[in-house]
């Protein structure tokens, strides 16, 4: 979990476009972020396993 100050700083408009830090909206993690879902890999996996992401299912063969 990120500190509150880090979360607030990420929400502010950056001075330059290259300084944008995309963070997971659930846990504010910046690494392993998936743009399509707005989640980090950990939160994505938890949500997918619980069935909260429509169209996503665990593969098995």
C-alpha cells in the first residue's frame, strides 16, 4: 500500500506529460499496472478470480 501523500501526488496534474505516474486505483501500486483495467497485476488477479471483471476468466487446458 502506498502512503496517502503518494496517492495524492499521483492525482495532481503533472508539470510535464512525461511525469505522469499511472497507479492502481485500489492499492496505488505503480509497478505492474495494466492500463486497460486501471489495476495492478495483483488486484487484477484477485478481481478476476472473484469474477468481478466481465469477460475475464482463468484459462485452463
